[in-house]
């Protein structure tokens, strides 16, 4: 009876392992990367951070290929890297846009100072 239990236990273990091996990969695991890429694109990363955006897209494509090949760990790793690259693209884009806005505001301030100086004299600016 003991050998019967060992065989049954072995078959059960094989069944469990087989079930784990055939568990479908969650296609939603790529959603975070897709969302991050969309956000970066919408923010203007094509112009301000094209290299990071390209890397994100390439890694997402590799993740999708790994999903097709049922390589779960590699797919998740590539999806995570794609998301990080897209977040970097978004951050760099936002920084570039902030620098541009700062430069615009600086030019406006200089124009206002010039106008004040013209009307009230140079001493009105230095107070």
C-alpha cells in the first residue's frame, strides 16, 4: 500500500507541475508598460525624449514576443523595463517642457523690466 501512495503522490506532483507549466500568461501584465508609453507619447516624448521612448517600445515588443513564446519571466522582465524606460521618457519630457516654460517666463520678465525701465528709468528696476 505504501508504494501505491508514493506512486499516487508522484502522479499528483506531476499533475500540479504540469498545471503550473500550462497556466496562461496574463496579457494584462503588459498594460502598465503600454500605459506608460502612451503617457510619454502624449506628453511629447517623441520630440523631447525619443531615445528612451524608442527603448520602451522595443522592450514592449520583446515582452509581447516573450508572451507569444510563453516565456513568462522574460515577458514580465521586459514589460517592467519598458515601463521604466517610458517613465524616464516622460520625466525627461516634463523636465524639458519645464525648462522651456521657465525660459519663456524669463523672457517675459526681461521684457517687463525693459518696459518699466523705458517708462520710469533704470532706477525703478534696481529698487
